[in-house]
């Protein structure tokens, strides 16, 4: 008893108990982002972060959210195993996700080593102004590897960027150096949370369409949650290519918080995966994409989105230019013009325009953003508009 009493005094538990505080109530994650006890103010910040970066396994879970009851998930799994056609369908769906939709789930297909993510993390410079904290979150039993990025001067300002990776991209490769992502974050005076999709990098699970959507939704939930999460005041969703499809899928079923200001950016997005498959190959392939449950319909999601949205598409322009019609949109090196999100929306007279900004740019599908300042100005414009 004496040892327990002495420990409670040393750790400050006794005063908290006497004050009536519920010590079993989990504290918000935001508590470790600012102040004297912020993670980057710890004496062992460099050593402990480097240790986390070297780890080839997932770290302890800091945030959990269940969209389905565990009993329901178990029943679905059992039915999928018992009923042979369902099992075959799910197997095909997952194989398509692993090989065609998300090759980052198979690093060898991309010419990377299995330790690529760990090696990339170790190249991140930890002694500069940018602060990093690797974390794990869990949704419906799926553990997702993620990273918090920010500066001591910004981590408490409430502005957060949620990045969803492109095809074959890992969050580790976005960070460090003078990447266009870091430059955009710097221009925005914001922070970011980046993550790898289920089955990609060290994230657990399989790259199914539903799992990708859930991974994005838990990141949004983590940012929005004031009691256990970060409690963001402004959220900027930044999707690249397939990341726009993941973002669109997630927003179909995620209710946005009316106390938070949102802006969603879609860079080189497609109208739907079936449209892309049909345009690149032939219509039967597009039909197969639909049949196998992989038709992320970004256009349909965009039409229903109430929050401000910035759509960046490769176009025949001299510099960044606001588009009012689709005449200047061109093939971006991957997506043919007729399968781009901007063309489909601009050609649809019934599609809402009041909350959308279409930007034509020179950069192709895999190009580096040349002028992050331009994008940050537009994002800031939309955030300011929501204050009026």
C-alpha cells in the first residue's frame, strides 16, 4: 500500500484523485501536441522517435473507432467463408485491389524492398523545425500506421491537412526534404496527418475498397474528436489520384462536423475508376471494375459534397488558371481527359458549382506541384469565407 501511495504522489495521481478527476477517463491526444509535456519537448524525443521509426511493426494503438459491432463483423466473415461464391468474389476483389488498384501493398511489384517504408522513415531529418510522431489507430479491428507532422509553433493552431496517398505512394516518401507536400504545409502554416492504406507499408489488413474508406474515415474522426482525438478546427483533405477516390468514398458516409471548417482538395482526380479503365483499355474492363466492386465514383461523391472543393487537373494553360469549362483539359499522362473529374463535372450542367474551384495546371499526373503558394492561397480563401 505504501509503495502504491508513494507512486501516486510522485506521479501526481493523488492530487488528481482528491480533486475528483476521473483518472480512468482517456485524455485527448491533443494534450501531447502542445505545452510543457508535448512529445517534442521530452528530453528523449530524438532517441524515442528514431526508435519508433526503426520499428518494423505497428506501434501501440492511440485511438480506436468501430463503425460496426464486432459480432456483425464476425458473422459477415463466417458467411463469406461458408458461402463459396461470396468467398470467391471477395478474393477477386482483394486481388484486384492488391495488384491493380494499390500496388503499394506489394512493394516488390514496384521494385521496392519489403523494408522500403522503414528505410524511408530513417531518412527523415528529426533535428529541424518539423516535429514527427508515428502513431497507430484502429478501425473495426484494422490497425493503420500513421504519422503526425507539424512545428512547435503550429501544432496547437487547429489547422490540419489529411493526406490520402496516390497509387503506389507511401506516406514516408512525402515527408522530409523539400517535397511539394512539405512546402504546401509550410505555406498553409498547418500540420498534417499522413497514413498508409490497409495492407500498404506496415498498415494491417487487406486493400479492399471498404477498408480504404474506413481508414480515411478514422483519420477524419481522429482529427474531429475533441474528447479523445486532436480536436481540429480546420481540416484540409488533400487527395492525389486514387487518394481522391478514397476521399470521395469516405465522404459519402461520413457526416461532417458543423463546428469545423473543411476544404477538400483533389489533385489529378478521375471521374470514376470504371471510366478510367474503359478509356485506357475498353468498355468490358470498365464493366469488370464495376462488377468487382471497385468503381470509386468520385464525380457522384463530389456532386453531393457540401464543403468547399478544389479540383486540380492537367490542362492546356500557361500557368495555374481557373477553369470555367472543360475545353483546356488534356490527358495527364495517366488519365485521359474524358475520364477526368473536372471534365465530367464541368460538362454536367446540373452539377453544383457554387462550392467548387477548378484549377488547370501544367503538371502531369505524377508531376511535382510547382507553386504550392497558389494552392495555399485558394485554400485560405475558402477557409476565410467560412468565417463570414
